């Protein structure tokens, strides 16, 4: 994984103690390095103490940030003392960067409140934020108003801010592939390309006939296809799958991956039934599972906004994401339900995993044309749920987020499934129904709802409901 690169603005105000600025600069750069991040900061040779206090300092810092504009994921404003609020805001404005900004302030210590040791960063942070608001610069805050940079708590702040930055940077300019037309019976996955485009997310369509035609042109014995067959066998275990079906899966995968690389796509949404089964002779579930497991999310039923949500979760968690149905009640427990798909879930989410025929479609298209579905039980653990949707009437993107856990219970069904526990699940389900959200939800094994909420609301301007947040 690429390490996060943060521009660092060290604030200073001359009549507060200089030694706190020098120490604070050293401490925050060390904290970033310990967290596996790179801090890009002025040196003491470039400005007084490597800090930003004057308009000249602001210009130098802005020039530094512009020189690494493509590399910088976010900007951290740190205040070892009160800081100069104008210089901080001027730096951000002159840099021209639209990256997320985290405002941090060092705490004063009781017994060290004399003129020679007091920081007043507590007060200075309010002034900095006031100026950022005046300048129209969005920003994030640490969970506590002041905070030392050593230890676990600040490391958690860095991890969360890095996730915010990955989501914002990743979604701005994201390109999603739409493979085939949505199934006619699924009005629920309608979406607006134009609304997505306004947030910088583009959709690249391809007709299934183009995929089938290119796949038919490939032979099973060419190196690229042979390597993909071997990869599928290693990933899934393919003892129950005829060699002819494996060859079709591999050719389908090769065509899809070539197209995605050519079009610079980060995720896909595929018309997974029933044309692929009827006219090409496989279910694409295993191929989609492999892509999602490799952090290139692939959503079912041409659910493009579902793919956007999967990609956001993957960016935030740096882990595979899946698309699921809110599918069944779990007995009489109001805070539990069964989440299910038939399925293309990534392998890393299962506690047991196998590939076979598609249980729903095999009676319709024939078992020989329904090979490739992934089945098993989801492993227990904490999870985040996310749904992204376009609202054509309001002309915006809206989202809901929730956290919960997959329990160690089983649903006793086919496909890929698990039992989810969410506090006040009935309230969440009522919200989903009243607001007209889709039956699909996306999920990743990580607690990243706070980071996603910050990215969606503060920087992307999406209407977001955070269940229990």
C-alpha cells in the first residue's frame, strides 16, 4: 500500500514561546514517520523554526505544497502555540490544493502556564478555524480540541484522517465500469450518471456482446488464459467445475481486466444474470469475487452506485468490500438480520469458501451454464455498512452508514451469507424504506464509518445519514 503523504503547516505567533514550536515540529514529524507517513514541511533554514507566521512564510509553504501537489493526500495544520491564523489560511488558499485539512493543537500543561511555557493553542485553534471558515476552506478536527501527538490516541487520529484523504482523493476522478444493461426487473439499481459526474465520478459502459465477442476470440491455451485458469483454481478450488467452464471464466476475466486497464477503471458493476449464463455459459461470480478480493470492487446487477460505495469502503479500510442484500429477519431478534448474496463475495470475508453452481439460476438455465458462484459463511467480526445512491429529484448524492458486526451464527442457507447485528436495526431499516434506498448494501470488515462520514459530508458535500453516529 502507498504510504500517505501529508503537507504540514506548523503555526507560530512571535510573542509566544519559540522553543515550543521547534519541539512541536520535531514531535509531529516523528509521529508521522512512526505511523508510516511522510510529512512535507518547511525546514528551519527556509523560515523561522520551519514554521509559518508571515505572508512570506505562507508563500514559501504554498510553493512547497504546489511542487508536490500530485503526491499530497492531505494537509495537517499543527499549533504548538497560538499560531498566526491568517498565515495558515493564506498558505492553504495560495497552495491551490483541494486536499482535506486536519487542524491540530498541542495541549498546555498544568504548572507550565508562565509566559515562557504557555501555548494558548487551545484558543489559537478557534481563531484558525474561524479564518478557514471565512476563506471557505473545509477542514477536519481532532476528536479532542487539544491533543499530544505521542501515543495511541493521536495515531488513531492520523489513521482516520488518512482514510478520509484516501476516500476523497480516490472518489474524485474515479472511473467505474458498467458491464451490460441493468436487468429489467431491477428498477432499484437505477442511477444518474450526470449526478455522479458532478462529483468527479465517471461511468464507462461496455455492451455484453463486446465482452462475449472478445472472449470468444481468445483460445484457452494462450498463456494469459492459462495463467488465469490457474489463478482461479488456486483462488477457489475448482474440483467441481468442468474445464470448459473454467476456460470461459478465464477468458471473461482476461477481457474484463484488459478493458479495465485500458479505461483506467477502479471498480465495475456487471450484468451478472441471466444473459451471461444463457449466452456465454458461466456465472461471473468467481471472477468478480477475485477482483473485489484484489481491492478492485465488482458489484452485481449493474449496481453502479453500489460499486461506488464498495470502492469508498475499500479506500477507507484498505480491505475487500462486498455487495449484499438486506435479505431476511433472523428469528425474532430485532437487532439481527441475514445478509446474503448468491454470491460474488470476496474470499477474505469467508470462514469457509467453495465454488460451485448458482443455486438460484441452475434450474432456469441449466447447471452446466451456472458454474462459478462462490458460497460459504461470512466470518465473524466488526463491519461497516455503506450505501451510496443518486437522488434524481433532489439532484444530489445521498448515503447512509452504519456499523455492526457479523456474528458467529449461521443462516442455514445457500450462497454467501452471514448474520449481522446492528444496534437499533429496526430504526435503520425504517430509514432505508422511508427514504427509498436500494435493497443492496455494501460492507467491509473494518470500523470506518466516521472517516467515511467526514469524507462524504465535509469534502464531497454528499447528504449522509450516520446510523448511531
